[in-house]
């Protein structure tokens, strides 16, 4: 019986556009943004930020060096927001409905402080709610020190939350991430980026 549902954020809750993000970082001066940015797993200083090896201040300084110009916090925040194309309010309402049905909802995301500053704010939804209003707990790569599909971030979540893999459904648009969840004993759902996962989710829960 499924008691817990672990969601990815980017690509599942919030659809992603790598192309849009590349253009946003190019606009602030990152000429090789196309080589550095990925939809599921970043490279270089971007990966260091998402694994907590760089603070925001350190990342800011290194990004300025790569862009060969001074950058404001607002410019960097805006560039990171280039990844996102909006959040479907119906999907957020589905999260509320799942909690009301008694499921424990957790978030497991490869992310960084810039993204979470928006995602945990009332700006996320038309209802004025942030992620912490929808989930029982957030497990964020930059706080834990690992990114998916590294088994250690999954093991951290399991140990900290006390949930059992066999009672858990994991939803992630990254194939390698979903495969790791399955390897660790979870039931998995691997929708495409931006795909409506509600019908397939409820079919699994009602099986």
C-alpha cells in the first residue's frame, strides 16, 4: 500500500525549458551557457551550487568572472527563473487533494537557493502558497550535499523521513533518477517534462 509520495520539482511540479534558461543566462553574459546548463543535472559551478559546495555569494562571484561583468542579485535570480515556464494550478490542487486523502507528500529536488526563494514564496501559485504549504517536508540537494541520481540523496531522505521504500511512490521526469528510486525499492512514475501525471498517478494509487 502506498502511504508516501515523493515528487521531483522541476519538470514535474514546474515544467522546465532548458532553451529558455540558456537564453536567459546568455543575456547576462554567459557565452557558453548552452554547454553549462542541463535540464536534470548541471555542470561546473552550477552543479557546485546545487550540491552546496558553493554558497550564493561564492557562486555570484564565480558567475561574474565567467560573464566578465558585475551582476546584481536580481539579474542572477531572473536568469535562474528562465528555467521555468509556469506552474499549472490544477497540479497544485492535486497535491492538496492527495494530502487530504492522507498521503504523506515529500519533495526531492536537485535545486539551489535562487530557485527555492521563488518556489517557497507566495509567488509560486495563484493561491498565494509556496511549496511548504503543499509538502510535509522538502529535501533539497544544496542542503543535503548530493544530487539525484546519487543513491546517497535518496538514502538521506529515507533515513530522515523514516518512510519505507515499498510504501513509497517516487515521481521524477529524469529517467536515471526514476531508475535509482526503483533500485532502492520504490514504486516509480517517470512522466516527461511538463506532462500531466495526475491520471497515471491516481491509477497507481487506486490499483
